[in-house]
C-alpha cells in the first residue's frame, strides 16, 4: 500500500479564506491563473517572484481543484474594480498635480 505524502505549500488565510503560497503571502488566485492561462512562463515567474517551481505547481494544483470558486471570486473582483475603481485619467491627474506642487529636491549625486 502506498503512503500518501501531503505537499504543504498552500495555506488558507484565517481572516479572509484566501489560499496563499506558504511563506510568501502570494495569493493562489493571482499566481496560478497567471501560469495556467499562459500569461507568464515558469521561468518568468521564478525570476520575478521569490518562489520555487514546487510552490508554483502546488498553487496550480490547488487552483485546478478549486477552479470554479477561484474564477468566480476573480470575476467578482474584476467587476468591482471596473465599477468602483478610479479611472486612470484621475490617477494620472493626481500624480501630476502632486509632482507639480512638490518642492524640488537637490541631488548630491554626480
């Protein structure tokens, strides 16, 4: 008889129920679809995030086991961002206004 060995790379956050990659705080709902849907390669993710291939594959495995729920929550978050979010033009205008009102700082760099 085979012995089942758990892979402990995924934890559920108590305060919101989100699945995260242990020791990173990176949400499975963000990382796994990025790889699973082909938005990023394994090499790119490993280069840009402090995780291992095993951690990413565990996140992808968890994602496929809970895909309907994760995709639904992601769709709801996307819709909320579209309807409740601040338009990019307003964000750019705020940044430009802040830059215009900030005093110039001299640099000691050569």
